[in-house]
């Protein structure tokens, strides 16, 4: 067991990790919501014949746009957190982490 001390985080790499995490989570969320909406719209197709076709396009667009927006917002949030972390580490001796080789 080896003890390492984390003294600084790379702001861009933390932002990139947060952006990827936000994009993946929002993609899964939007995909599930879109599938549930398609089931609901398929049941309404008896009364509104064009509902499924009209809303399918918006759902597919949302699957692309919403994860992109989440990625941008999560990148900024991750970068801000990493920056605050680096500022706080300047006043302390860092965080000790036990690692195994």
C-alpha cells in the first residue's frame, strides 16, 4: 500500500469528465422519457392520427440537443468545482489517498 497526496486537480480534465458524465446520464434519461412518451402517443393515435409522427421528430431532436446542453453545463460545473478544490488545497496540505500497485 502506498500513500499519495493530491495537491492539485487539472480543471479541464475534471470539466471533461463531468461533461461526459452529464451527457451520458441525460441521454439515458431522455431516451427513457422518449420511449415512455411514444407508448403514450401510440395509445392516443386512435384519436389523433398525426400525434406520433409529429412528436417523434421532436423526441429525436431532444435526444441530441438535451445531452449537448447538459454536457456544457456539467463541464462548467466540474471546472468550477475543480477550481474551488485547488483554491482550498492551497490552504491545506492536500488529500492523502492510499493506492495499491
